[in-house]
């Protein structure tokens, strides 16, 4: 059933349509920005090697955070003692 009041849409109808258009496009833009930020944060986190200490050490060496001597010293310590889980060697 169509509700018809007078001659066309009144001023409040136009105002409501304009507000709903702003809300709609605001929501679309918010979704796009949220997805873009989420993808960007996933790209910066490399989860594939987060649990492997040797890969983390190699990445730090490659980035220049540590020098070659420190890299080899830490790598030897890791291989000698192994990663500890709950206070015990694996």
C-alpha cells in the first residue's frame, strides 16, 4: 500500500533521503578503510616464522638489527641449548 500525502515528497522526505544517502556512503567508505587497514596490518606481520627462533634471528640479521658476530653467537647458543618450552629443552 502506498501512502500518499499531498503533492509529492515533502521537505522532511527530502531531508530523510539526503541523510540516509550520507549514512550509506559513510558506511561504504568506513568498510573500505577498515578492510584496507586490516589487510595492511596482516601484511606487516609475518606469522609464518613467528614461532621459529632461527628464522627470527635470521630476519633480524638481514634487517641489520644485529651484526654477524652476534648472529653466529646467538645461532650457536640456540642450536646448542635448543628452544625451551615450559622451562625444558625440546
